[in-house]
C-alpha cells in the first residue's frame, strides 16, 4: 500500500485508483445491518425487549464503523488525528448520555 | 500526512484534497468540527433518551412511528452516501462531469429525504404531536429537526459547490471543498443511523 502510494505520486498514468467495489460492499453491509435492525423490531412480539435493544445498538455501531472506515476514508493513511477527534467526541457524547439518564432516573 | 506532500506541478495528484497545505488544514479542521458535532448530537440524544417516556397527554412513540416511512428515509440517505462517495472517486480521477453528475444525484436524494421528513412531521402534528405537547415531543423535534436542518444545510452547501466547480473548474482550491462536503454528508448519514435506531426502532420496542 505504501509503495503503491509513493509510486503513484510520480506519474499520473500509474495512479491506481480504488474501484467502486469496496464502496458497494460497504453499502450492501449497511443495507443488511439496517434490515436486521428493522426485522428485529418487526418481530418484537415474540422476543424480549432488552434483547432486541442490544441487537439494535450492535447493528448501529457496526454500521457506523463500516461507514466511517470506508465512506469517510478513516481507514486510509494520515487519519490519526481525525480518529482522535471522533473518539474524543464520541466519549464526551457517551458521558452526556450516561449523565442525563443518571440525573433524571436514578 | 507528509506522504501526500509531493505534488508535481501540472499533474492531478492522487489525493487532491491533501495536495496543498491549505487543503490539508481544511480537512483536519473539518474533522475537529465533526468531533464537536458529535458532542452536540450526543447531548441531544442524551436529552431524548432521558425524556422519551414523558409523553403527558400526547401520543407515544409506539403510536406515532411507522416503520415503512423510516425505512424509506434510511434507504434514501444510504444511497445518497454511496453517490457521494462516487463523487469523491470522480474527484480523485479528475472527472469533472462525473463529479457534478454524482453531486446532483446526492442533492436530489437529500431533497427527497427532506420532503419525506416534512411529510412525516405534518402527519405527526395531525395526530396532536406538536413541539410543545410533551417533553418527549420537544426532545423528538429538537433532535430529529436538528438533523434535518443539517441535511438542509448540506444540500444548500453542495448545490453552491456544484455551481462553483462549474464556474471555476476542478482545481486544488475547489477539490478540498468538495471532499470536505462529502465527509459532512457521510457524517449526516452516520447520525441518521443512530436516529433511526435510538428514536424510531427503540421507540417501537419500549
């Protein structure tokens, strides 16, 4: 990957542009994960609610990781600081959620 | 980051958004902004989660939400994220026509998402679910409406970028702008994943 990158900086003709396939795969994964979540809720009568909520949250987190890695290019090189910013943001956001629930309900 | 710095004059670089210092700063600054946006949406999600059962005399989430319309909105936004990433690929390959084509498709999908959301909100108001009906309704409209406002800003922003790229062409000044707007559009999609999960689907479960 690294050698490919440096080689591509020298000549326009040797640019190796990524294909569409991996983005379409990320799209299909997103659709499937969403469908699982919607199907879990549609079947709510038979299964217990806590179990479904855990499924929903796992599907959401997986989908967000896939979209950030591929569509927001976070798996590419030079994305350490964006990762720090986003994880920092997610950490504060999660703290807010826990604190709001704690203040209101315990 | 230094690996992207070897831009040769006259060639279209592999990652045009990273080819100039201005572009690199723009991308980095935008990620810092998105970290702040994550916190902002986090506080709105926190408020919603704390208040979502406080419906007072108003309708509950389970009475209001219809899965088909939420599914349609989800599909529209997912497809628009895909067309947005196609736009960035066209940007990397210096294909201006493809870039503009995919940006236009993205904007049109953004508009249809907004249309669907407006239809949905009007429907809720007919069911007696106004902004001030209950703590739940206020938290709902604030969170989902704030996301909708982001979509509205996104379609406006990308529309202006289409006009600018048509006028000034695709170059190392306009390329980072388009790249950053695509990152913003994906972020909106990421927030929507949590909205359809936490607000709509969890609202139907409990």
